[in-house]
C-alpha cells in the first residue's frame, strides 16, 4: 500500500513539473504589447484586406494614431476608432514599442537609442546628411519594418554600398540592388562625394550673352501669381509678385525675358507669362482661397465646380505648359521624402509640384489640399500638359497622352505613369498657366 502511494506521488510530481516547465517557457519568450503608429501621409486608406484594390473601410488623416495589432510583410493589421483593417507599413511611423521580457531572458541585437548625430571615424555626421550613398560598417540584416524583431529580407555584408532613401529615428530606409528595407542607422557610414567645381564664364562666353532689345509696350499678367525678379534668371531674387491681369510696362526684352516697370518697381518676368490683352477669368479664380482646408472639403468644392460650372479651356499657354513638363522631367529619379521641397533632399507630391511651378514664377500652396483650389477647373477630357492633376491627398502634373509626372510615395522616385495608376480618388485638373 505504501508503494502504491509513492507511485501516485511520483506521477503527480511529474505532472506538476511538466506544467511548471511549460509556464516558465511561456514567460521566457518575449511578449509584445500593442504598438501605436502615426500616419505620415496626408490621407491613408484603411482597407479590408492586404490588397491596394481592397474595399476602403475608412480614411485616416496625417498625424492621427492607430493601434497596430500585427504586422505581416508590407502591411499592418490596425485598429482605428473600433474599425479593424489594414494599412501599408510605408504610410506609418511607429511611436513606441513596449516589450515585456522576464528575468534571465536573452535579448539579442539590442540597440541604444540614437541621437541626432551618428559618429563614424571620430567625425560627427548629421542624420539628414546620411541621405544618398553610404556603406555598411558591419554585417547586418535588412528588415521589413523598423523593428529589431520584424521579418528579415536579406543579409548584407560589411562594406556594401547602399542608397539611403529616408531616415526615421535610429533607422534608415535603404535600397540595395532590387531590395528595399530598414537597417539600424549607426551601421552606416556616409560616402563623401567630390564637390563639383563650377568654373566662371570666360570672357568669350560673356561676349556671346544676348543683349537687351529696347521696346515700349503695355502687357498683362496671364497667370494667377507671377514673380518679378531682380535679374533675368529664374533663381534671381524676387522683387514683387503680381496677380492675374495686372498691367505692366515692358521696356526691354532679352533671351525669353521681359524687363518691366510696375508701381515704381522694375524687374524681369518670363515673356511667356505676359499677354497683350487681359485674360477671361472664372469664378473660382476670382474668389479668395485659404490654403490648408481639409481634403474632403476641397474635393466637394471641385466636384461642385465640375458639375455646376462650365470649364474654361481658352487662353491656354500651351508653350509654357510644355516648358513646365520638360523642366519637371529632369527630376525623374529624385527620391520621395515626406515634407521634401527640393531635389537635394527629395520631394513629396506637393513639394515637387510647388518646386517646378516656382521655377516659372508661379507660386502654389504647400499642400496638395491647397493646390486643389488654385487656378481654373479642368475636366479630364480637357487636360493639357502643364495642368495640375488632383487626387484624394495627392497631386501630379499632366504631361499628355494620359500620363502624369509625380513624386509617388516613400521608397519611390519621381516618375511618369498613367493618370489612372498615379493615385486613387481622381477629382479633376486645375489650370494655373
């Protein structure tokens, strides 16, 4: 009888030991609390599944937070206002990662919080200066999203040269061959490119510069907003800005520029921005606009304009439109950067259009929502090169043939693509030239 009790005791103790071992294993593995992320684009679509053509459940505006439930590949399953759906990872910026690990748990690849500088070879380099060509200072792994425990894409060896497309906190979004993903920023070293030396113009070149031809005539501004510059150079200082149909006195012409006098000010305007008579205006051009309206309201205004008003297609400066397209094409391949407004740092969609039109003395609002309210409304059938093409939270430039040029999204570069494939929510065109 005593032997039977001992056997029972052994069995009970064995079962308890197995249970305790299982419980301890559960606590040894790290468990992750829900992460919070912020939307980095002006408007992001929450979709029913991980497919860009899936049903849109709701819209999330820039700066709003969502709860990440899980991540798989290029998509994250999120929760927003009791709606559960999917957002692409490149539209999100992770706010925090809460990792609970019990004692005696080994956590590999622990990385210290990065500061605003990275030290390489005893020389401090600013984070924003890491964009462009860099090389790895040690072997590393390319990640799907900027998290130590996210899925691996590929292993990259030390001294491999890569291109840094964007940075976020302690992470860099890079391109290595045909692969793109995230690596820890401190594992990169900037490749210093030789400075380009611009030689001054020779005396012979100075002689060949065209001379001003004196004229005297009255002309009118034919675009909504035009800059008068100090010299006949698109990069010259702006003296003043003139609105549509402002009368100016032209006193000379040189190399496509007109020297003008207006209200006691003297300067230069591109001759293509002047006309011999005043332009007809639509109601949308005469009414004051306020930049920064919500995109929903802008789209509603555009729809009302397209249905209730006839679109003006006359007085189109097709020559200037082609010039704008030609100028925009030289930036093909420039990387996307959220908030970017120049080719040296990269462009977002509205930063690209604003930069291109500014080159021709035309001022545009900073955001795509603001640009959706400028100029005159143009229907899809009447789009011409140089017109702005407006989408929901996106803007592009029409190049003709059913195509647009734009700066698409993080990880992409300025490119030409079909008007239908550039973005969703097409709401019409705007003519500002």
